[in-house]
C-alpha cells in the first residue's frame, strides 16, 4: 500500500469515527454505561462476523492463545471504547474530541522513548501547531461539574491510544513474524461490553436507540478500527495519531450541524490550526515520498 493511499484511508477512518457524537445526541432512552454496552456489543458482533469470514474458524481456536501484544492492544481498545462513549454522555462532543486530540503528542513521546524514533521536524512542528489549537479550544470548552469529569474520563482515550499505536508499531517491525493484530479489536469490544453490562443494568434502550447503536458499533467503530490496524503497517504511530486529529474537526462540525451544539469561537480558531497543521504535514510527506 502506498503512503498516499494509506493517508486517504486514514482520513476515511476519521470520518467514520467522527459520527459517534452526533449519533449519540439523537438517542431517546439509552444513557451512560448502557450506550457503551450496546455500542461495544454490536461492535463485537460485527467484528465476529467479519473476522470469521476473513480468518475462518481458526480465529476462535487461536484467540485465547494469542500473544501478549494482542492482549495488550485488546485492553487498550477496550479502554478507548469505554472511556470515549462514557465521556460523550457526560460532556459536549467538542470537549471530548478536544481532549482526545492530546494523542499525537503522547504518541510521539512514546515513539521517541520506546523506539528512539527520529521524527521529522515537520511532524514536530505540526504537533506543536495542532497542540496550540487544542490548547486554545481546551481553555474555553472545559466546563464545571459533570462536564469537567467527562473531560477527565476522555483523557483515558489518548493515553490508551498512544500505547496502542506504539504496540502496533512495534509489532509491525517484526515483519512476517508479527502476530495477527486484528483479533485485538474484537478482544477490546468484548471486554468493553462485559465491563459495561453490570453498570448498564437495567437496559432501557428503545428500538430507535438500538438501531443507532448498531450503526455505531458496526459502521462507526468496527470498520474503521480494522482499517487502522492494517494502516499501522504503513504509517508510523505519530502520523496515525496526527491524522486522527481530523476527527476533532469533523466531529465538532457534525454536532454543530446536526445536533445543535454550537461551538465557541475558540473551537473554530483551534480547529483551523489543527486542520492547517495536518494539511501542511501531509503535503510535505507526500512531496518527499
């Protein structure tokens, strides 16, 4: 896969991921941990079907005997799935996505510490500019009470994501000896659903809610997560995390247009800085690639 195609697919991944906030705002009865449970359960169902079709019955025979890297990645996915949806039920879409955008800086730090990886100056500059945009938005968007707690819960997402991208990057360096990392997404979905179910009881979701949550579990989550595992073989962890910042811009825009969550002026300014940093960084990467 070429770098250009990998970047294009990563942009598609962020578009699919960005649906979560606006779809959540149209739920009727499902709240808090129940939203997380149903989304993770439908995600696990979609992944079970997709991975069985791709890997055959052998998928299930080798799942429990999977390598440590697969289980670490699976645990990271479960934290990302759970914390993200829980945070969305506690604060605004903008607060959650802005907090998640700390990911590139954490991922770059891990890549430097774990691999001693030299990052191009353009990537460091893009991370810095994007960070300024995030800080600009963060200063205004953080509220009080539940909103502040929701933003704190959302902090678990970029931390788990940074560990996950680093693990995937390390596995990718093993070449042909690398374990199959796709089952890690399934493990994460199952762990998230199992953790959320006791806290979600009694279940109150309506048929309308179940339809939307099935959409989130399959189209918004299962498909892009499988894609990003494949893309980790082509794109370095810091670049994946940087491209993932597009979810902030897309997600805030969808919530504004379709859920009436009007972002503050600081969000618009910060979003422009983030998008500009991505465009410049990827443009230079394509030119040199």
